[in-house]
């Protein structure tokens, strides 16, 4: 943020990017105006079972990538650009064999800035119910949202996120 000459900023993070956003906000809370987390890693547990489902599909080329894309998107209808982007990630993704570190309660309690959280109920990678529950318990002023027909990939939230970022909260 120093290079951008910003004293404060709002951050939007998705998945592992949300983990990095939380890590930065925990270590530099005074520099964060607002925090938006989409399918964040590191709050609820990872679904290790997905790893075992994905490995055989990864060995099957494009057919396997299509299947992984379906699983991650929870069969949500997505625009072609989003599908291609998800496939690009799947083709070039180096599978993590270690779990993402879970933030301690004391760390999450440091997130005193306005926080907006979205999780997909059908997320095959992360335990969304656990994520929502922890944030509600530790940060009662946070806005938490569990999207019932969504998986890990969350689309169509731009207007809601912009409204939150532009609000006076």
C-alpha cells in the first residue's frame, strides 16, 4: 500500500486470496477500511475429500477438467467466460497437498473493520457452514451470507459488493 501511496484501503479476496486478505488485515488492521471475503480459506475447515475426488479427474485431460469445473461451480449456470476462466485455473493449478492454516479466534477477533462475507452452501472445497458460524460467533457485526445454490465459485455479487464498499458502515 505504501507504493500506491494509500494510508487505507478496502480489500476483496476470493478463496486463498481471501486468506491472504485476512492475514494482511489481522497484521495491519488500521490500514483496512472494509473487508470482503468470498469463499474464504482459513476460517472453516477444508474438505479434504475433494482432493481424492479431483486427482483421478485431473488425469483425464479436458473431460476431467470439465468435471472438476462442474463440481467446483456446483453445476451453477455460468457465463462462458467464467467457465473458461475456471478451466484455465484447473489446467494450471498445482494441487495443494497441505491444508491452508486456520486462523485462531484471537486473530479473527482483530478484524474490527466492516466485513462482508459470502459463502456457497454447496462449496466442495471449504466448509461454508463452519465459516459462517465462526464469523457470526467471533464478529457479530459482520454481514454473513450463505448462498444456497452456489458452490466455491461465486458470481453475480458485484452490485452487492459495490453497495457495501460505498456504504457508510
